[in-house]
C-alpha cells in the first residue's frame, strides 16, 4: 500500500513505489460469488507439479578475499582528509550516486560483502549484482540499477567510518558487476571487502517460538500456531492480497495455476467512519472472508487506517488533525465502552481526537468479532510501517506504541478477540516496537523487484526479537522463487504480494508486470509451497 514517490529504504528492506488497488474498467469488474470464486467450488486441476531444484545450486567452498577501494572507481567526490580511511581517500555522493566494479569470482559459493562507510545525515546504500542502468519512464532520468538487489546497508547519522556486513550472497563462478548505489541520503564510502562465507544456519527456525499474546485462550489460534511451527523453515504458505470487497486477484491466480492461495489477505480500511466515505461500493469483504474460511482457507487482514478526523488520508503529510491530542494518560479508557467514552468526552475528560481513535478501533473490532463468532482465526496486521514515516500513525515511536498497545489491550480485554494472531511489521525504528507481550509474528513488507529471497530482511527482522518469533513476508511485489528461498535458507512462513497492479490489470487479468504466468504456476505448484487445498482441516 504505497504512494507514488521516491524510493524509501529501511534497515531491513527496500520499499519500492506501488499503488492501492486496481480501478476496474466500467462493466469489466470480475464477478464475485459468495464462495470466494467465480461460480465454482474448486479451482481447475493443476497442470504442473514442480519438484525442488535445490540440488542444482552447487557450492564449491574456496578461500577468497578481495578489497575494493571505492576511490579507485569512477564516480563520487574524492576526499582525502584526516578521517581514518584506507587507500588514497574516500568518495562521497548523494542519492542515486553509484560506483561499479568488475570482479572475478573463482568458484560458485556464498560470499559476504563488508562495506566501510558513514553518512553525516543518514542514508542507505544498496549492493546490486549484475545490474544495468534503468531510466525512469515518467521523467526520462536515470534512477536506479536493476539486477539482484542483494543487500541494503542502512547508515545511521555519523561522521566516523564503520563496517556494515551483508547477508550471504550466492554467486556463480565468473565475472560479476558489483554496484554500490546510494538510494537516499548521503554516503561516504571507503572500501568494500569481499570474502567467502557459508549459508546461514537454520537454527533460527528451531529457536522461533509459538508465542501467543493476549489473555484469552482460543483453540483455533493455538492449532494454527502449532501448524505454523510445524512447517516453519520447511515450506512457505502461498498468500495474496485482494482488492477489498472482491476476490479479483485470487480468481486470476486460480484461472492460471489451478490452485488457490492458502491465505486470502485483505484490508479493513473501509470499515471505519472515514473509510466508509471512501468506499464506492457496499462493504462485503468480511462476508467474502467468511466464505473463504468456510472453503478451507486462512484469513489475513491489514489495517491501513484512514485518519479518524479532518482530511481523510493515510499519509502524515496530508493529515490535518492534532495528533498530539490522541494519547491519554488515563489508563482506564483502554477498556471503557463507547457509551462510557462518550460521557468522558462530554465532561472534557478525554479529547475528541482520543475518542475518535478509540471509536475507529471499536468499528474494526466489530468486524473481527463477526469472524470470531464464526470460529475464524485472523492473521491481523494493523498499523503497517513504511520505514520512511509516510503514515500518520508513524509520526513518532510514542504514538505508534500507544496505538498498538491500546488496540491490543482493548481488543483483548474489552472485545474478547482471542482469535487474532498479531503480526507486527518490522521497522528500522526499533523504538516503535510495541513489546514482546503484544505481538505473535514478525512481518516484513519488502518491495524488492529483483530475483531475491529477501534474506537480508529476514536476518535483520530476526534480530528484533532475538529469533524468538516466526517471520512472514507480509507484503511484497511477488512471491520469491521457492528454490531460491531454499538455496538461501530464507524460507518465509508466508509470502503475500500486494493487490492491484502487482498482479492484475484493470480487467482482472494477470498483467505479468511483476510475476509472469510461468513463475506463478511454479510458485503455486511447487513442493516447497502450500496452496489452499493442501491445508489441514483446522475445524
């Protein structure tokens, strides 16, 4: 769920620009049956079955070390001052500055890339393998490299050189083009040290627990978390975000692959007072989710939260209500019902901003309660983080944590929603982490359009809770190739491409812009992924 604007990076991943959902051409919106498909109970038979090709990724370990002095490459401003650099100096450039090296790698194996750098204002440097120049179609200017985006080095504000390490990168023997590109902010680059390394250990899969937050005991939630733990590190659940109030993306998948995703993911944005004004059709997404669950699928909901008052928007730079007035120091309000809150508003005990925020929470809780009453466990991903402070709920860490903790406690203790598995979106701002007692699974929103397993995001997100939580690729451009995930030992619990242009066009057909039909068939019929018909019966 992204604005059209410059690329933003977090410590864990790259967020590439996207959109909300497809606007279907008049008269061309896909039909929607209450079963969650177009007039059918089952997808057509799958035409292919793909075995894992992990054995084809041979590794021939050989000792290798090479140092690349950044000032030796063309590009950037050469500086020779009193800094503690190596070689003849270092270089400095701003966003989209880059340098490249041609390096001969002696054997096929994993390599590590250690960057010595600093940034006085903070910045991000991408490591790209075998990239070529890409021109921005909108303005004709050069913006980025394609190729394999292997690592994103997040440089905090500093004027002292430090060493930043990459995840293990699998490279075949031969010559490869190595590019360092500043994506945002500035960067001073001294050297890049390359050495052989090993694939990451699978120990973190065993270390991740089946944590369940909240006070209520829910047998469906316990059974699902047990199942997640059983498959974690072995297989990846297929998932797909839909355009809210439709199953358009899922229908396109079924038509082309013969399978349905294990997880139907959608968004609750239209279920608040402000959100209802933005929806041009009646809200029916909860009914579609119920039908999906009745057909054996798992249900996931994000909540991109329209501002509860003032200008209706997700975005901080467009919001015009006073966010300083949201947080209340009265702890009792967390479990008071709407009528009691109304009396407090009348007496001036709470602000209108606080009241409106809590009312929005209650409106969303009412929809989740419908699912709870029907025995549906929900993977709940509220307050997604962009890592760039785009959204109003990201204004600062204090606001974010208060909103998350208040929502979690209110849903648990006031509304009794024990059916929720809370999915927290990993962020570079560790201060916004709501706490171990308020989350169940760590999610990563990774918009990396290269052929990557997104191992870097996995390792950095693991560090948030010291490997104590299972990790999901909770938003992405497309599902990474299962063989590459297995090769890199980056087996996400699930991978959920965003809706709209990331999969379909305005007629509800696969666009092929981010994932081709053949790639989609491979993902949905691969032995290392799980489609809906392969799920156990949780009833």
